C-alpha cells in the first residue's frame, strides 16, 4: 500500500455498489419518459381540439374540405385515405 488517498469526487464512490454516473442516466431516462408522455398528451389534446372545432364548424366549411359530420372522429384520429388526390 502506497498510502495514496483519493481526493477528487470522481474517485470517491459514496453509493457503494453502483458506478459513478448511474444516477444521472436514471434521471435522464425519467426526463426522457416525461417528455415522451408529454408529447403524447399534447398530440391527443390537439386531436380533441381539432375534432371539437370541426363538430362546431358551419356546414359550408365542412363541404369545402369535403368532410361530412359523421366522418369527423375517424378523420381526426386516422387521417383521410384519399388525402392529396383529386376526385
């Protein structure tokens, strides 16, 4: 034994069985999941907002975009099968 005592925090492991940095990877994983769930919530909120707007839209606007009232929920969730094609 040389009697060397590590003095930097990088050499001192206070958690015992874990490697340095594992806690930060776990925290970033949690933040990643929170971001992912937040994005999913925002997407569902946007779909609900758009569907509510289309349900209350005047008939002439729905006619202009080629949409009937009974198709609103399906189109907001899944999109249109004929999007981009002229009829």
